[in-house]
C-alpha cells in the first residue's frame, strides 16, 4: 500500500473555512502538545464547506460528502446528548422562596449528540479533544400525522432539526438563511455550555466556581450568543442573582476579534431574535440597560457614544450587535496581530477601549510547525533537524540557529535541492489536477486564500496582464520565467468574488495558449483549495503574495506557512506581515502598497479608481 495514495483517499472534514477554521485546528494541536487540558467545540456538519469545481471558468459549488464513508476517527457519545430549545415564549412566576423568576417555554426542541475526535499532542502523554455536535430531532417520526396522510408533517421536525448541522456557512442572503445561521450558532453554544456545566457539576464543584476551572474563548463573533446563554443558565436554572451571574459570566469568557470588516462582525435583527430566542433577547436588553447606565455615569450627556456602544443598533431597523455583546460580556479582548490590535483599539472598539483599556491586548496568531513543516515538508524538516536538532519542533525561536548557515554553500545547495523537488512535486500535481504543464525551474509566485476583494487577487491578475503585455510588445525583454498559482473559494453568495475567479481562469486561458509567452508565463488556478492541497503548495513556493489592502487583514496565517517553508514575501504592512518583516529583516521582505494611514487618507480625500485608470 502506498501511504501517499492512501492519504489522498481520506476525506478532509469540511468543518471550517479560511484562516479562522484552520487556526482553530492549529490551536488544538498546540494545546495538546503544551499539555493544556482543552476541548474544542463545534458543529459536526454533515456536508461541511462545499467542494469547488471550475466549469467554463466559473466556480461551481457541489456537496461536500465528507462523511459518505463514515469517519473512523470519531466516537459518538449518545449518553452526553444535550437538549436545546428554540422559539416559544417566556413567562413570569414566583419560586418556592417567593422570588420573582422567568421561565422560557420553547416550542421546538433539538437534541445535540456529541462526536469526539482525540487530538494527540506531539511526543507527549497528552490527548486533547474535539467535540462536535450533531443536531437530531427528539422524535424522528410523527406516527399520528402519517396515519392521517400528512406524510411531510410526519418527518417535518426531523428535517428542521437536522438542517442545523447540515452545511457550514449556509447562504444567509434570504431570511431563512439568516434564521439557520443564528440557529446554528445558538445550538452549538447551548450544547457546549450544557456540557461544560455538566462536567463541572459532575466533579462535585459548585456552579459559582465555574470560571475557576473553565475558560471560554469566543473565537470571533459566531459564539457570542454564549454570553446571553450562560446568563440564562445562571439566572433562570440555578437562581444565581443577576449581579453575581454577570460577574461569573465575564470571568468565564474572553473574546478574540478576527476581522475589521463590518459585514463579518454579525448582527441579527431584533425581530429574528424575538422569534427564535425570546428569553435571550430579554437578557440582552437587561445587559444593555445596565451596561449603558455605567457608560452614562462615565460620559454624562454623550448620547453619540452611548449609541455607538449599545448592544442594539437603533439607527433604522433594529439589530443585535454581536461583536459589542462579545466585548461587554468578556473580561479580555484580543486582536490577532500587532497592527490589527492597534486598529481594534483605535477604530473598531475605540469607545470600549476608552472605557476599559486594561481589557485589550494583542496575541498574534500562529500555525503549528508539526503540520506545516514536519508533515507538509519532511525533506526540509529533516534538513533543519540535521543542522540544529529537533527541539525547534516545539520552540520555533530555535530556528534562529540556522542564521550562521545562511552563507554556507553546502547548506544552500541542500536547501535548493529540497525546494526544487517540492516544486517538481507540485508541478506533477498541477498537471494531474488541471492538465497544465508548468516548469519547476520557473519562479513559483503563489496566492492561495479565500477569494475576497480586500485580498486583491484581481490586483495580482492586473500585474500578470502587465507582464504579458510587456512580453508581447518586446519579445526580447528580460523577465524571469514565472508560474503564477492561485487557489481559494468564493462564498456562494459573493458574486464579485466569483467574478474574480472567472477573471483568473480567463486570463489563464489566454496566456497559457499563447506561444509568444510559452516558457515565460503560466497561470494556474488549482480548484478546491483545502489543507491537503495547501500541504503541497506551501513547500513549493518561491514568492508568497500577501497584498491585502492595508488595514483589512486581521492577521493571516497563510503568510506564516509560506515563510516557514522558505518563501519570500511580497506584501503590504498589514496583519502579521508586519511582524514577519520584523522577524526576517526588511531586506528579505518585498514591501508593497500603501500603509494603513495612507489608505485612510486616500479614502478621506475621495478615492476614485477610474481617475487612476485615466
């Protein structure tokens, strides 16, 4: 059996998208290796993120059936099934001690069944856990409805429940898509908090000691509803007084912001909240009232500030602002790169930073070297280990010991042989996947990431067209032969991103069929970019394209994977690029584009791209 062929047959779990999803996996590897007791929670998506094929140059999404042959690595735990409610109403009552209480009466219940995947640490006796929740109906078949001929009604609740864990990031352009997204977020956080509290109480601990034993990390705004849910559990189910419950909740949670893009910060209409999570909306209103009271005491008469800091957007149609909820409900907030954290403090959450500056700190993202060098690039890993030993695998600072070898001709030769073999391997893979023949000796200029306007794949294409035009005008021009490689998925509802993919494939078709540039320019779009494809691409790169508009990229992790595998970076001073440049030295970083301040000045002056074109 060929191990490479065997690995190629294994389906990749479609449980996340882009850097945020991949980062979560790196977290689990790191936590397990550091011997930290940790559980990563999420949803066991039946179909996950879509598979991408390219048809007539356009992205086409097809169902990602990653579970069609089962998953041998997971263990189902039906004994730990949780029940989650949706919809319904709330009612007031007086408990046995005469205290005023609120009871939520949902009109739909959904079971959350946990599936566990062990996450072994590297060369340590420690295993972490990934626990994923599958949504199921408590009763899968209504026999009475079936008997009277209502065949759809007989299975309606089963379908509604199972839709929650069907697909990662369903298109939320329509109301039903928004409802499903909110349902997914609440389902996974509600199951998770039930599980945490059950484990905590099972060990004989009191409910008011929860933050002494558990830390809940809100990974972006998707789980922000956990703030209201934990308050509901404390106040409604365990009769913890409101002030004490709020203190416990804030001590439990910390929030990592992963984006500065307004559309990614998430907001849900009050109408949707009232319909799906009526009790949580009441709790959010009360949190908001008490929080804004403290803001008024600090900034009396500053109504504009109060409006900006509110958990409810009142400017038009009313929305619940999930990022504000995450900040208010946490004891710590971090950005994911020095530049990003600076912008979080100065722009995104400026008012919150002014109120509680001690809450905000920077923790730059990272990637695990166990996957992104040792597994992806074993030849380079062995070369490094032969020179400085193996300790760098768990302490990347030790890679600095390679610096004295930078001018060693023997080591340089070995390094370049490793790089050339990786490029040959990728060339073979490109031929297999796309039918395009590329020269492994050419410069591999690579941009693989989510397709988005701010990531500027279209700017890269404009550069390629410029090179193409120069060669056509002057066939004798001295240009280093280049192979441009693109990869990444566009969100199903993001038409402009899909148009960018069409632009890339159309330019590729023209250039790759033109004999005038044969051997000098090639353009390749590798479909269905995922972790396994990335493990082939990163080791083969000569130049890493990190050209996002400055101020838009929170951190980036692809930039780190390329750098670890010896690629040089061309990039803006954005996200973790800033820190990579500091680490490798400005002379080894190709600086590109405007700074954050210059971008903002351009916007303020009235940026007109057509004027530049003219």
